[in-house]
C-alpha cells in the first residue's frame, strides 16, 4: 500500500479522498508536475518549480509550489524509494467549491496531491513505433494542466496499434507526442518545435537541447512537417521518464533507417550522466 | 448540508470522497450532464441520456447512463427539491487507477457522482453584456466532457468585465458561450452554428430550434461571424439553466438595438411552457 500526500498530510493511498466537488475533478482546473529523483535527489528541480509557478500564474491559482523539497523527499522515503530511480507527481487544483465556472470565493483552498512511484523500465532498446493523430488538444498546451483527455484517447489508440506513442499533428506539423517532445535530425541539424502555446516546454526537451549544444550539434527550434520525419536521419522522443527514445517506424513506414540513431543515444547518455551527477 | 450521490450511495456532501487517483481528477477523463427538473419531472431527459450515452461511447467509458431516473428523483427528495425548479448534475469518470495515460486495466470501475441544486434566479430582464474571447477549447467540444479549464478562464474574464458570459470566437466565427449556445436573428431568420465538433449540441439549443419552427421562423444552422452580430436584430444565449437570454451589448457595442428582442422572448416562453407542461 503506497503512501500519498494530500493537503499537507501523508496518508495511505486507500484513505486519501478528495471532494467530488473539487474543481480538478469538475473542470480540469488544475496543473501538475512530474519530477524524477535519483536516489532522493531531484533532477532539474528549479525548472520544474518555475514551470509549476508559471502554470499556476497562467490559470491564476494562488498557491506556492513548495511541494517538491522536504515533502517530496519524505514521500519517497515513505514509499521505500529513497534509494531508487523514482518520480514524484504533484498536482495543484483550485480546490472544492459549489460548481460555478468562474473562480470560487476567496478562501477556497487549493488541493495539493502528490504520489511517488518507481520509474518504469525503459522500453526495448531497438526503438519504437509511433502513429500519427490529429492534435485535438486545447490552445494552451504550454500549460501543464490536467486537460489531458485528448492525450488519453491518443495514447490508447497508440497502445492498440502496438505503438509506443502517438505523434500529434496540427496543420501538417508534427508537434509532439502525448507525453514527450519530438525531435528529428536532418542534415546534421537537431530540430524540434519551438516553445509556444502548441507544445509543452518540456524540461527534458530543454536538457536535450543543452546536451546537443555541448556535443556541438546545430540546433533549430522550428516546427517540422510530417513528411520531413521520413527523410530525417533520426526521429526521437524526449521526456523526463524516458530521456530520449528513438522512433524507427511511423505509421508503418521506417524512419531513421529503421534503427536507433547516434544523436538520440549521445543525448540520452549525456542526460543520464547529468541525472546521476545531480547527486551532490 | 446537502446530500450527494456517489457510486450508488447517497451521502452527506462533506463525507463524499473520491480517490485523488480518479482519472476525472488526473486526466479530465470524464463526461457530465445537467438535467433540469420541474417539481421532480425532468426536462427532455431522453435527449440528455442519449447525449450522455454518446459521450461515453466517444471516449469509450463502459458505463450505462441510468443515473437520472429513480436515483435522480431520490437525490432531489433528499435535498428538499422535489417541489422545486432544480437541476441534477451527474458526472461519470473512467475511475481510479495507477496513473498511465492509456485506459486502465479492465475491471476499473467508473466513478458516478451527482448532486442536485436549486436553479439560480434568472439574470436581470433587461438583457446582458458579453465579451469576445478567442476559443481555446479542444477539438471535440461536441463531447460534454470536463475539459473545461478554458471555459473556466473565459467565464472568469467575463465576470471581471461584469458581463454575463464570454462569446468564444474561432477563425472569426462566434460559436457559442462558455456554458450556453448562441443565436442571432437576422432578416427574420434565426441562426446558430451547426452541430459538429466545435460546439456542444445543447438540448436547449435543439428545443429553441423546435420552438422557433413552431412559431414559423425560418432557421439556418450556419456559423456566423462576429460582425454579423452587430447588424442582427437580436442576439441571445440559450441554455438549460437560463432558457434564452438576450444580449444587449457585446464588447461595449450595443446589439439588438440595446434591448431584449421578441424572438428570444417568444422562444423562452415556449420553452418554459414545455418545461411546465412536461409534468404529466
């Protein structure tokens, strides 16, 4: 039985209850973060906290994102994950109140919920398949909100197609996957969609760009079209839970010569090294 | 203290708790309906149930929407609303499960939550003001899901502008408001956006069209541009909680000659008559 964090208390998961009038449940009125920990040490915590603060500001929830820190460490310990490769998920909603769309009365307390879990084993080293789906998400994908139903439906379609993920396509541009950013390597240049309202400003996206720059790669933050993936040397995903992951097939057609490429591997190695080195 | 319905039980609101791992809370993985009752008799219940069934099918939650019926009536009674003008809100989520985007294991039980409340007093009879906002919603607004954060943010902006609601505009078309469909009357023709992925197929939207047809009005289901509202004879909202409500000002400019018009009034009277007459 795992222990979760809810509004300042550490409780067994089965005993944790939130009001069904919580606006996170009724309105998707909540944001979240996922921080990865190497044996208790968080990876790029400051960037996660900044993004969380910006998300709270964007949707105007008055809460201070001070969760990851002592509370996060305690949560890891309580779940026997203090020495593991694990993550902490934390969510802040606008709280429970009588159901009206506009903000609830002053004094409504935001709900803060968090849980910890061991990082899943990495997917197979031979690379993965992806499908293409129309991007049905809302207009503010840069906010890490729980507006995730389109991601859910796309991830399920990917699973049913025995793919690792779905690439979301808007106006012909391959923007990102359901829970990872998307990169390609073409003519020696690393490309990914620019930050903006259409994608999540992924922490590992930024870390991958940092790593690529150190390796000496040219970087271009410019959205690419679906067909550009098929002529690229490499196509890969990047996320905090997978680091990088090479795609070798998209919609049944090979990409990257049908095997994982060296850029994804070099970046992944650099990220893992940084992650392990984050331990002071 | 109100009584709510949660997974087959009637419990005091303060005692109702759902797991914070409920997918309604984590992923906006849920749909809902709001049915209005005249002294215990539901209005157009069959249409609500059909829409709920279609919503569940669209997002593939395996649940039967048999909530509104004896349980809905019991909920009204338990809250002293059996003789009132009231509504029942019911929500079905995909249930609680370890957090992965794709669907949870078979056997995960959907969460069914409902509450009842007296219908709010109607807004002032002199008509209301609206603001215009870019429609930031996802691509499946026809599904009555809890993907409502953009509606929340827009409703809050409307309140701060002392407006009754915000009209959501996509590609220049004024589609609907945050919780109501949108109509105009131009050259004697009643117009509203056609059903499709960009708007909610409102039950009262359909009822208003039925009523207008009986009155003998020509009806055109075709989206209109923002500027067409300013040359219209009337602009009004339609929803189950307000019936129709005339807009007299949009973004500070008068519409409909600055006063409620006869078509909105005639339709509202017809809807109220149908509602009261629904009592058999």
